[in-house]
C-alpha cells in the first residue's frame, strides 16, 4: 500500500464516517484510497462549505469531522471553516494536498507553506514528511482535536509522499480519561455557594460538550439557583424549567442583565470567555465567581474566580451539591424577571405585521419544531434574535457560532446535521447575505439526499451591520444590495421554493416545506425596524434592585 492508503486506514480506525471536500490534483491518491474505503466522501461545491460541514458534524457528535482540500486556493478556502471550528470548540481534522517535497525549496505553482498558514487557526498543524510517521501523526491529530477544549487540527500531505510505498498499521485508540476536581476546590466552591444570598448559574457550551445537562439541571433544582445560558449553551436546561432565565449574549442591555446586577455570586459551568465576554456582565470585576469546568479559568480582569473546580463537570457538580447548604426558595426577584422575559416572548405570538417581525418569526419556528429537532443559525441580525428568542429543551438543538461567528455556516451545517440525525427536522436559518455566501451547497444537499428547510430572513442588506451603524452613527452606509428571486433560484436547482406573503403564511409553509422530499427554501421578508426598537428598549431598561 501507499501512504494515502495507510492514511485512510488510520481514518477508518478513528471511526470516520464522512470526509467533506473537493478533488484536486494534489489529493488524487487520497481520493483513490477513500474510494476503496468504508468512508463516504461528500463532494462539496466550495471548500468553505466542506469545513463548515465538518465543523457542525464535530460539534454534534463530539467526534472530529474531517474535511479535505487540495493545496493553494483550495486550502485557503478551507481556512474560514477551520477557524470557526477552532474558536467554537468543535473537533475537526483538516487534510490538505500539497506539492511534492522536491518542489518546496523553489518558487512553485500554487505552493504555500500550509503548516505555517494553518498554525494560527488550529490547535496543531503538521505535515507527513515520511510514510512511516502516518499512524502516529493521525492518532495525535484526533487526540488533540477531541481533547478538551476541542478544536481543529491540520494534516498536510505532499503528493509524492502520498504515493510512496508505506508499511505500518493504525495505532490503537485510547479513551480520554476523566479528571476529577481537587477536594480543596470543591470545598471552597461549596462554602461560597452556601454563603451567597442571590447566586446565579452561568452555563456555557463546555457543559454541553461534557454531556452535563442532567447534572446542571439537578444542581440548579436542588439548590434553587436560577440558570442563565450563553448562546452556545442553549438547551443545557429545559427552557420550560421554572429556574431557567434563558440566554445572555446580546451586546446591549436586556432583561437578563438585571439578574447580574442583583447577584452576589456567579457559578460559571463550562463557560468559555469567547462565548460572551465577562466585561459585559462583570465590567468592574466585583462579582464573586466560582469556576466549574474541564480546564482552569482563563485570565481576564473581569473573570477572577475565588474558587476553581477543574475536572469532570458532572462529577464536580455532584460533589459540590453534597457539600453546599442552601435551603428555601430562589430569590423572588429572579422569578419576577423570568415572568417579564416570558411576557416579552409571548407578546409577539399573534402579531399580524408584515413584513414579519423577527420575534414573531422565531416564535413560529419554535411552534413548528419539536424538542429534538435542530435549528442551525447563520450569522447576522437574525442570529441575535434567535439567540434571544429561540429557546430549547435539549442540548445541541439550536446551533449558533459565537466564537468565530462566520457567515455562511447555516446551509453546510444543516447538511451535516441531517447526516448525523436523518430522522430529525432541520432548519437552516439565514439572512439573505449569509444565504448568498454558501447557497451553492444546496445542490450538495439535493445530491446527498437528506432534505431540510432553509429559511431566509430577507431584508435586502447586511442587517446586523446596519443595526450597529445606526446605533453608533445614526445612519447606515454600504449595507444594501439586491437579491435574486429566491423561489426561482431554488426551483432552478431542483428544490422547492416558497415565499411568505403574510404573517399567517409562515407556520403552514414551514410545515409543508418540512414534509417535502427535497430541500426547500422559504423567502420570508423580515421587519428589522425591530432592531432599533430593541436598542431603544435596552437604553430605557432600569433594573429594580433586590434587597
């Protein structure tokens, strides 16, 4: 066998089901080896789409998604999705073709130093420089990618090395051992929680990665502590739970900020600073913090824990629970706040306005999708409304990129979600800007044969940037554009196309589209005047101080 065949054997040994990517001259031997393997190669229409598919596959499964490109422009196209996975904590292995080692010392067609190029956007980047190191390199790549905090790694495969004879076999896999928190950290955390009058739980994506949803829910319930989740922590506790205060993360004040204004202790669980800067909820650094996570706390002047509990999250919460002494009901102010949040959410349930207000649009999405169904959000103004108003019963049922936050992720991400969960309903929610960045992957979706719905929030511009421009300068510039006829575009690709023409259209249209046997696109005009109204509401928000 050659090196490419040994590489693919190693991928099979790691349990790889899919490789997403594009063919190229420099990865021909890898493609030939994949053809003979149990791995399904999914040909995408752009390398960025391939990386986003691997990104979302990794986030949903906890196993590294794999994407493949050729050298040069193929590799540079791949980088955005690779960087997204790395900052979002999604395990991913990117494989690139490369010129032969006999061409690297001279100026050569399409040659870039890909190991150096990927180094800033990955946990580890390396090149196969001789056939014999392939098993070690692949095993290390997957172990590094899937270890906490997960992220992206990169393997570069020169074409002459790929063709060389290779001897060897995949290395045996070892499971990632659990680590357990120190007794000292647990004791300090329990003491702080016992003394607190008005504590809050702030839960991030790390708790979902650790499968700690049940432990978080039990911890909150038994200690009567209200729970706030980040955008990427949605569903870690059911949104219907009486202690759930829903999501924080808007870059402006909202109801949820009042909870932080009134707390005397924040217990962060699986929280990554990249999800929502502590400077936004603890600007002076005065709120005491207990850090519970798989890794020690990052250094930040607004995030200096008085106790760190570092180890398996579920085990840590159970140990703290046995030592913390809290009785009685939760702070009544938190319950009042929850009522205000729910009233704001329900206010738009029957709003007749057209174009449709984003609050109504997202309320209707929640009515149509079941507790296990999946919503993938692209990046734009709609993402902020989804983060604020779309609520979840289960983890990983609303995926939002809030580390790198790259536009164009929704459609490729929905393809990956349907591959992982073919029996669940999946909706890709995207703005018209994000849609046009990766709409070509709808052809991939049709070819792969797992239908889902793409819902376009259509406002004819880059709505989030327009919102920010108005907040800062009172006007907008360079954000408007024209769009194709999205219904005709969908139909031209062999898909179903729908256009919402009244507020009452959306729910029946979503139900019809979700029942289609091909991917569907729904064009929904949205009234983003609500963006500035939310800003005004934020500016007028005053919080009652708890005593």
